[in-house]
């Protein structure tokens, strides 16, 4: 315990001084006691009060003085306090390769299910934000505790071409910077003296980067990882999908088409931009309508694991591999959501003051109860 005003502790000297004055008052009272010829008559006239009851009010008064003196010194203790602005940013790949059906019904649908379950079942105090990325990245939902808003955003993902792993990380950094004053935005250039994960300390906020391919546009993903590391932000990367390139089949919502099959990226979905003549037919499956997409280079369907591993290692995060829905669900359940609480110095003088006044009232009450004569 630390005291902000330690000189106020000198008030504790009042406790022994008042106790000494009380003792001398009792001694003086006995010295000038009136003498009676018959002590038995006096005993019969006096109420039966034990010694400890007679002195209890004064003892409570001394405890009150001590408590008020400690409160005046403004005691402060260090305790763990929850960080209300902790954020988890889900940076999710909505590139056209997420239409691959090597994971049924397709990769994007399974990723949406896993992200939705993570949001709905999240029980911590951390806020969740969503970044969607294809050839570019955008903050779909800033960090929030509004579960329905997050679920609606996930349900309305739409695909587009390209994969911007670096841009996704930078957008996630900026989303965290909006709610955490200790994190600089990507517009701020960090100096040589800025902290990094080598210091052994991290922000409680984390970035979760899920992709099924390799970077094809935007900033370099490893340079973006360095930007995250310089801000003490951990990036947990997830490589999702099998190693076997396959056909791509997306539903209407995932492609951003209307009920007549017209491609249109308006304001109702989240994802890339408009596409042209890359729809080459349709096929059904699972009782629903899908659209087969061609033109995607097969090599972009293969996960760039070395890059994802290096991003995680650079930032102090961890790399996960998931090849199906079960594995991806397990990855999301193993993400860190119980963050360490930050130690903070908290003043507790109000508790000492409240206890002092309570003891004072108790002393007055017992005095009226036990010493009425």
C-alpha cells in the first residue's frame, strides 16, 4: 500500500494521545469519588454494566480516529483492473478463392459459420471488430459489443478477386487505434525507440487473420506485420482449406448477385467490388443455387504458409492450420479471449473514510445504550 499524502499519517498520533487523556480522566474520576457509608446501597442503585461495555464506545472512537487518519493520507493499492477497450479484430478473407468447394459447402460458408459462432459464444469483455479483404481491405464493423451487428456483417460477406494480406493487417491496426490510445495508427511513423514484442510486453488487443491463399495485391504482408509488431499487437494467422485446388462455387449472396443472377455490389453486403464476365454458368447443390466461377489462377488456392508463419512469429502471435469445418471451429475456440488484466494503482481512501464514520456512529450508539446513567 502506498500513501499519496504520507504526512497525514501524523494524525495517527491522536490515537495514543486521546487514549492517554481518557485514562487520566478515569483516574481523576476515581480520585474525586464521593464516599458513602454503605457501598451495598450504591451497588444496588447502579445498573449492571460490565467493564468492557463501559469502554467499548471509547475503543470504537479510537478505531474511528485511526481509520479517518489513514483515509486522509489517501492510501493507494495495486490491483488488477479489466481493460474495457480490449479488441479482437477478425480479418477475414473474402477473395473469390473462398468459393472453393474442397470444404463443403464452400470455404467462405464454413469460415462464416466459425466466425459467427465465435461472436455469438464470446463471453469476455473484449470488443470484436471485422475487417473483410480481397484485393483491398476495409473495416466492416469497428470494435463493438453489438453481437447482432457483427452477425449481420458476417452473413453479408461477398467475394471479389485478389488477396491483400498486408492491407488487412493495416486496416486492423487502424481499427484498434481508434479505441486504444496506446496504439498508433498506420499514419504515424514509429521511431527507433518504440516498443516491439522483443520487450516481452504486448497490447491486450489482437488481430486474427484468416486466409486460404497468398498475397496478390496491396502492401507487403511482412512489412505490415512489422508495423503491428512495432505497436505491440499480436497477429494470429489461420490458413484455411485443403492443399488440392478445386472448382469454386458460390451462392448468390456470396457473389453479390440478385435473384435474377445479375452481378451487383451495392450497399447491402460486405466485400470486394464489381466483377465482369467471370460467371460461366450455374449449378445446384445441397438444395440451393450456386454459381461456378472460373478465371482464378489455381496457385492462389494454395495457402502461403511460410508467410503466415512469419507474420505470426514477427508479431508474437501463432499460426494455425485448418483443413475443414471441425478444425476451423477448434482454432476459433482456442483463440486467446481471456486477456491478462492490467495492474493499476487505485485509491481506496473512500473505504477508510466510510469505515471511520461507521465506527464513529457505532461508538455513539453503544455509548447511549450502555452508559445511560
